[in-house]
C-alpha cells in the first residue's frame, strides 16, 4: 500500500495536462517545493479542486508513484483572498512564485523559506494602503531568500577593506560580492553608486523588521533602485 504524505502547502503554479489533469507546484512546509499531479482536477465535480487555490494555504496529501506524485486529498486552511482579488497584490504574489520556481530546487525542505513565505503572504493579504509598499514585500522576500541560500550581502561594511561604510559615496561591486567604499572604488569601472536610502531599506529587510518596513514612506525612485540592484545580483549569481 502506498504511503500517504501530508503537509501544509501553498499552491504557486499549475499547468494543464491531458484532458482533465493538472500538474500543480506547491511550496510545502515539510518537503520544500514539490510537483504533484492532480488527476481529473479540472472536472467540475472534482473533490480535490475545492481544497486548493492559487496562493492559498492548504493541507494537502499525496502519494509517491514511480514517476510522479499524485494528489489524494486537499483542504483549505487560509484563503488569503486579496492576493487574488487585488491586481497589484497579485502581481507581487506572482513575482514571489517566480522566485520560488526559479531559485529553489525540488524537495529541499527549508523551514526558513517556509516561514518567510508565510509571513510575506499574510502581510501582503492584510495591507490596506500604501500600494508602493506592497512591492517592498517582494524585495523583503527576495533578499531574505537570497540570504538563506547562502548569498547574504553585508550592508554595513566595505567588502574590500572591511571598514564601516560612510553615509554616502558607496558602490555596489558584484564581483567583489557587496558594497565598497569610496576609497576602494578607485580604479574600478562599470560599478554603480548605491544610494544610502537603498542601503538603509536593505538593512531593514535583512533585519526582518517587516512592521517597520511597512511604515516607511516609499517613493518610486526607491523601488527603481531596489529593482536594479536585485536584478543585477540575481543575474550575476544565478
Ligand atoms: Zn573599502
């Protein structure tokens, strides 16, 4: 008889398969990222279908077959409805799913990733105003996941001379793997200055002070700065 595995999970991706099936990608508490086949789940009377929704927290049960896992039971724990209804929130949740899909290997349990994901989805669902801050939650997720994966950046010290960085004239040096000060910047080319506001935001993010982060008055230029540094770091390392 097959072993039934049970765990809490977020549905992060689905793709249609054959006439009525779907392959579902979950990020789970106990098994990390897993892909599970939902047999006949696109049929209107599917019992499995009611227990999962994109970005909702569910209990799922599956069995391991020879070639793939098959979903056997589902029930919803918490819906996080605003991640689907609010288009801006949906956009952020989609970006988070993309990071989980692209950066994490299958079946590597990681309780820290799980906790950051729960925290971010809950916060994103509950936020009421400050639309620009929704996007901060993406960067909160991104930089904390990067840290868990072993690519943490020190936003307090120069990566070359190890001195505490001043409040201005700092640069982000991908090859060196972090922030460099003005003294160490000499003779370097193709390196961009990193504004102090961005350094401050990244420090708050890595301190995991999500409540303080949500109180910040964010402007478009901050999001643009975060976008640039995150994209560069991602494409350099991964
Ligand atoms: Zn230095």
